[in-house]
């Protein structure tokens, strides 16, 4: 392209040697042919991190971790199948460093993702990649994805994927119809997620791909809002007023007389009267009453009259007659003593 531009300037300033005899019409034709040739040359791919990019580490300038999981700062690796090594490398058109994803004899489906916040829901955003260069082009599929909800699962149904490119091509954002894997999605949240997806479906030995210059910008082509058709205002319906008859006087509603609810009268429960325990009454022991001494009913015997000189006989008769009342006295005293003892016993038993 530079050679063609120099040649055009040379023709415009002075004659090209050997063309002095060329008619002016041919010279004009020659210049037009050069311009057409310049217009037919492919347009250069974009850097990807041009002004307007919203991903802080678009150029993958810094890394963290160590192999096999050494990835760019603010990016997270994911592996859906197989195994591989993520590590920092220097192969890139846009200035080192770059990310190398490689496997010696194995296959894998893997990539990296990053979240971008502070966006406006309802606005379309476009992801682009400036460098995706494999050493075995046909063995690597490359594509970009955007989750407009901010999710981080590459298998989620909410991810919007761009076209998969498999084959030659290291710069993946040429203007169409050249190689271009850009993807656009309308944000449904203030945060969206950008995915770089690599499908290494077969191996030819030591295979690898270099990744660099992944960007997110506001898509110049925004979805056209569908205009909402104006709602027709219906014509007002004129309704002729019909006189409303006066309502009849309300009939007073009889007031319900409340019947007092009878109050239950509590019947006092009879108080149990303690029945005194009967006191045992002792039966007095019958007291032996001595039988009266029977009195002789025989006719009195004649009393012998003693002679005056014989005084001993009348004394004997007097002693005999005095002994009978004395025995009766002692019998009565014994009976009274027994009755007194019985009375004491009865009193003691009652006190118990």
C-alpha cells in the first residue's frame, strides 16, 4: 500500500520515466487504476483496545498466578472439557504480553471471562478480539460471548455467542466479510460478562493459541426502538339524563328489644358435717350385793330367867345378840368400797 501511494505522488508531481510520450488520457487512466487497486486492498483489523473500550485489562498487560493457571489480571479461567495450561507469553501483534493456552497431545474446551460494570441496561454493547492466533488453525475454534445479565457460567442459556471461526486467521476483527467474530448484546443489567471461548477439538502434538486485545465498546448500531402506536381516544358517548324518581321514605326499622339473658344462680354445695366418732360406753361391772341375812320367823323362844346368883348366863346371851348387827355393818362398808372402785375405773376409761 505504501508503494502504491508513493507511485501516485510521483505521477502527480512529475512524469514517470518512459511516460513522457504517453497521452494525457492514458495518464489519467493509469492514476485511476492505481486508486482502484488501493481501494481493493483489505482494510486493517482494529486494535480492539481503541478509545471507547470498557475492559480495564483489554491489552492483557498484567497477569497473576503461575502455570498451569496463570491468567490476565481481572480475568478468570474456565475449563469445560479436557485440560490445558494457561500462561503468560509474548506472541502478539499488539504488543507483549499475551495469553498462551496450550496442550501437548491433549484436547480441551476452555477460555477466560471478565465482568464489566457501570453499564446502562437497554444499551447494546459489542465485544471484539484483535488477536487469536493458533499454530494449528484448523484445530482451534474461536468465538466471543456476552452474558447481558452479568452471569459467569459459559454454559448458561443467557450467554449471547458470536460466530465460531475455525481455520486461518490471527486477527479476528476484520471488517466483514473478512474474519470477524464480534458479538453484540443488549445489556439487561448494569454488569455484563465477556467470554473468550476456545474449542481445541483435535491435536497434532504441541498445540497452542495466543490471545490478546479483547475489548467491549458501546455498539455503534443500537437496536431501533419500536414506536408504540398512539391509542385512539374514543368519541365521548352522550347519554341523555333520565330523571330519577325520588326514593320512597325509608320505613323505620323496628328496634330489636334485647331479652335479658337469665343469670345462672349458683346453688351452694352442702357443707359436709363431720360425724363425731361415737365414744365407747363402758358397761359397769355388776357389784355383788350381799343377800340380807334372813330373819327368823320362828316364834320367839322363851327367855330363860336366870337366877340372880348365876350372872354368867345372861352375859353370854347379850354377846350373841350384839354380834349380828356388827356383821351387817362390815358388809355394807365392803359394798360401798367396791362401788367406789368401780366408779374410779369408769371415770378413767372415759378420759381415754
